[in-house]
C-alpha cells in the first residue's frame, strides 16, 4: 500500500461542531452546548444533573449509522463524574435522551450553571483519522503497511497520513483519544463525543473528552473519558 491507499482505508466521515459564530434562534433543529432546549412532556431529570448539550441529528451532514433512527439527542451530566473518572463506564453520571419524532417535542430551554451556552454549527469532514496510539481503530494490516513505509521511505504517520485530528464535539468518525485508545467491542461502536470547549468554558480535566459508545439492539450506552 502507498500513502494514498492508506488514507483511503483509514479516513472516515463525521460531523464536527463549531461553537458559536452566528446569532442563535433557539428554534427546532438548532444544536447547543450548555443547554437542553427540547424534551417531551412528563420527563424528569435528577436535580443534581446539569444540561450539557442538545444535538439535532436530523439535519446533520453525517450521522453514525447506529443513530440514524433518532432525530435528537439531549444530554444531562452529574458533575460528580469528575470524582469518579477511574470507573470503566461513566454512564451512571449521564442522562441521555434519544428522540425519534420531533412533533412530540416541547420547548424546555434549560441552561447549565457551569457551562456558557453557545449554539453549534455542524461541519462535514471526510478525513477523520485515529491517533497512532489508538491501535484498536487501525487494522493490523494497515498498521503494518504504515510501519513498513516508515522504515523504508521515512514517512511519519502524523506528517504524511493524518491531515487533522478533530478533538472537538463530533458525531461519527473516530474517538480522538489523547491516551491509549480503548475498545468496547463491535457491539458498542463509538458514535459521538463531547469535548473540552474553551469558548463554552467547559474543560474536561485537561483538554479531554467524553466518548459515547452505543449498542443499538440493547439501546445501551457506555461513556468513557480521557484527557492529557
């Protein structure tokens, strides 16, 4: 394999989000960090959970195939998660609501007291790559070809193959692990991440991210965190 073939094999599509940059409307279809704007009648959220984000999937340029039946995801978080990051699965510190229909939604407009809210602009990318340390997401044959080219032609993974690492709010693509990557098996693929956001004043320990893995059949989540 050459560099072009390796890129073709590795690159994935994703939707990344740019924080702010336009005048918000708070209308149906607008994604947010630091706010949950919509829900259904009768929903309850524990009092110690903060609204983290509103992600409308119906109008994104790319959505993970495990999420294509959903129109909207809203997330609340218990900030005590930061005292329990050694747990294998942090899902108990999150309330993740998935909606298949938009006509049943009601305006909630719940704002975080810890995150500065901003609307999110979705952007399509088709060149997402895993970090080299994330061996779980690089097939062995591709890894061997990269190592061969490094030895024979002096290439560098981050200089010659990676075009950009997207350590930001993201749906699809690869988890942008900052430490060694983890895998929860084929039954729990990575579907999106919420990352540290300087503009929203949201720092996950040290420029880290929360990664969300989803089992569609069981409708079950795993949430993982890493940071520098």
